[in-house]
C-alpha cells in the first residue's frame, strides 16, 4: 500500500449543502426565466406567518385587475398536517403543502418538487412559508429572490439579538402583531437597536395581520421588488 495515497473526505454536511446550493441555483434560474419574484418567509411557530399570508393574499386579490392573468402562488412547509395550506387555499388557488416530516426546514429540492405542481406561467409572485423555526431554515438557500424574517411582539424584544443569523440574512424584517403593543412589555427601541447592530441597512416594517396596520408599506415593498431577468440562463 502506498502511504503517499491520501483520501480526501468531505464532511457530510458540506456535501448536503453543496447539493442544495446546486438545486437552489437551478430554482432561481427557472423562476427568473419566468419573471417570478419569490419570497422565503422565516419565523418562529406562532409568529403569525400564515395569518400574515392570509391577509396579504386577500388584499392582493382585492387589488388585482380582473384582466390580469398572473398572480401569487404559495408553497407551505410544515412538519405535519395540511392546516396552513388549507387556510391559504381560501385566498389563493395555487397552494402546495410540503410535509417535511421530522425535517426542521425546507430545502431546495422540496421547492423544486413543489414548483412542478403549479402552472408557473400563471404566477408572478411566489411565497414560500418555511417551517416554523428561526435557526435551521436560514442556512438553506431555496432559490428565492428575497428572504423575509418575521418576529412578533409575543416572542419578546430580545429575539433579534438571540437569532442574529436570520437578521443578518434578511432582506426585510417584519415585526408582527404590533397591535398588541399596549398589552405587552415589549421595548421597540431594544428590538430596533439590536436589528441595526446586526444589519444596519435592512428595512423593518411594523405590521399587524389582524388590523392591517403597516400593510400598505408591506405591499409597497412587494411591488417595488427588483425586476427578474426573463432571459436568465437555466444552465447551472
């Protein structure tokens, strides 16, 4: 045996991320080719992700011109049950529920497979509701155009500092359930200071899925989305 022969072992986690990133790049190229803006929404259980999407889809349906042939679609990640998907299906006819079983996050292959269940030619905005988790989903690229982090007042004003990776990776942060401020000991100045320390340029919008507060700004952010290149090359 030649002692000079060495076998390089790549850690399993590194190989998994490499495969994920390859599929994510393919997802991004396909969505760009079709002119679809996609948003990965990450938040803890109970932060109000589904309620926010319900309200968003309802308002989008009210504002959309009847002659418009393209609209939103939603991919919903959850460990079990179809309850979130069923709720969103009341406001959107293109919803795919993704069951991850024991998986604590969505991966690019989940998104790729779910995209096959939608007529993407009729979509211009794709929401991806990730599994309720503030840690695991951040490290997995899905091929999204933007990453939105949701925090809620009921979680406490220290959550941005305790979950820096989401804050650093986010293109937008939503502080949800702002209507509950009078009833909670939530210090907005602490929350905003922590966010600014971690990500000085990220926009922060205070919203309420219940009252609609801040929704004009949220929808305006969606409408200002950067143009995606319809001629993007699919070869990755």
